[in-house]
C-alpha cells in the first residue's frame, strides 16, 4: 500500500449546502458554535487539515445533522 499524501485529501465538507438548507449564515453558525468565522470558512472551503471533535460535535448539534451529513468522502476516479 502506498503512503498517504497528507497534502491532499478526498474529504469534502458539505457546510455550504447544510447552511443553505437551514437558511443560516456562516457568521451565525460561528456565533452559535463558538468558533471564528475564519475557522469555519477554512472548513467550508475544504482547506482544513484537522478539526477538533468538540467543534465537529457542536456544528452537528447546531445544524441537527450527523457527521456523515457534514463530511463525505469523494474519491478521485482511478486511472
């Protein structure tokens, strides 16, 4: 098995979609979760390299979703 490339990943954050479905802004979510708007933006734009479980849990509680609703795996087609 080849080593994992830590500079790229196939995890996609569906935060934009979940916010749109709930009519909520990123700023309001940041306020309710207790994290910065910038940190949520990094997560939303798939640039996050890590996330605290406590933050993940808080996001899911506020959005009334499961982790699998928020984070999904998108695998690139194999050549």
